[in-house]
């Protein structure tokens, strides 16, 4: 009898726990930081990271910006809210933690959006090719804060000979998201369909492109063009290679790390191309790769890659200690991969 009661109680408890997990609720408030008011009528979706970002629950915010979602099972989830076409993500909260989300009004062009640093990283030469990783830190200091988003939120100009190997973007303070670049207009022109959100403290929106260039002659001349005002444009390359600024371009040697060379120019503007030439062969040293291997926490694709969805701390002055430390492992990782 006692054994029967024990089994019954155990099964009952198991069913109650299973029901509790199955009926777990996520609640929160969506706030429009542009207006300072609740965001009413926004679509909120619970997406399952482990199921290819499949949608498992949906809701719409009420007049107070509140929403409620049922969270089935114990998988890994993100909460996605869409406001004026741009998307915003948070990790699904656990327990009774609220899932509050901030959104911003959207415009195709927003005042206060500038490139803080455009870093051209020449990471290695191999098999008659030059491998390059280019990374942009884009500040959005708009007031009131707004998100710049359109199918061409951020445009870049690469050398016409460039073969793009991959692209990614990172929201302020979030993880890296794989992105598909859209060709736009003349050869070498591409666009990111990715929102440029207002900065989160010192954290800005980051864009990265990996590409290769023909290098059979051991020489290549770059003509970088920025599509937004850029405070600085950096060039990084192995110690064994040579760098020469072109006519009308002023690049200053600014050593940041013993493992590679760095050159910088200030205040680049749209419509005015820069010029520099690299020659020789080399690669960023392997010991640099190992030294930076532990700095990759916080990287990786943002929970399975919402980058296909439309709309997903820089600024140290030049000559301060090692302002490019935050970039090194991005470039080094490309060699490892």
C-alpha cells in the first residue's frame, strides 16, 4: 500500500512539475526610448534558438506596452520585438525575471550616425591572395535616440576585385550576428540590412566583412571610401609587409602592438577616396593568435543568427594605450578559421 501511494505521489508531482514547465510565462514591457512611452501594438515573438530560430509563441503589446508569452519546455529562447520594421532581441528571462525590452523610432537616415573607426586588417598573404578583414565601429548618438534602419542601413565600398567570404554585425553590447551582404549599385558597393541602434553607453554597432583580393604580383593598392564621416581609418598589416600612403593621403605610423604594424588617418569624409599600397608577404604571427584566444568571450553568432531578419565602446583618442586591442582577436580568428 505504501509503495503504491509513493508511486502515485511521485507521478503526481512529476505531472505537476511538467505542467509548470509547460505553462511557464514570460511577461515584460516594451518601452519606446525615443518618446519615453510604452510601445503599443508591437509584435513580440518567442523564438527557439535550438530549432533554427523557429517561432513558438506570439503576442502583441497592449496600450501599456505589456506582453505575455507562454514558454514551452526548457529550450533556449530569445524574445524578439518588431517596432516600425526594426527588430530587437533579449534572451528569454528565467524564473520571475521581467522581459523588458527597449525599442526606438526608426528612420532611414538619422543625425548623429558616424563611423568612429574603420579598421582595414590585412591578416595574411597566401596562394596569390591577400586576406582582409575590415571592421567598422558605427556610433549613433542621435537625440532623441532613434534607430537608423532601411534595407541599406549601412553601405560600404570594397575594392572591385574583392571576393566576399563573409559578413557579420553586432548590436551594441550584444553578440555577433551573421549577415548576408546585399550588392548595391556599382561593383564593390554593398549594404547591410541591419539596424544601427543608439549606442549603449560606450558600446556601438559593429560591422565586419572578410574578403580576399588577387595578390599574385605581391602588391595591391587600396582606395578606401567611407559612406559616413569617419573619425579614424586604421590599417593593420604584418611586420614583414611594407606600407606606402598614396598621393594626397596622410597616414601616420601609430604602433599599437609588437605583432603587427598600424597606420592611421583622421577625419575621412564621403566622396573623397584615400589611397595606400601594401607589398610583400606575411601573416599575423601565430603566437599572437594564441595570446588572443581567450578574448573571444561574448563573440559568436547571436543565438543562431537572426541576421536574415530585417532591422537585428569605442572612441579612445589616438595615441592612448593600445586602442586597437579590442579588434585584434577579430582579425586573428580569421586566420585560425
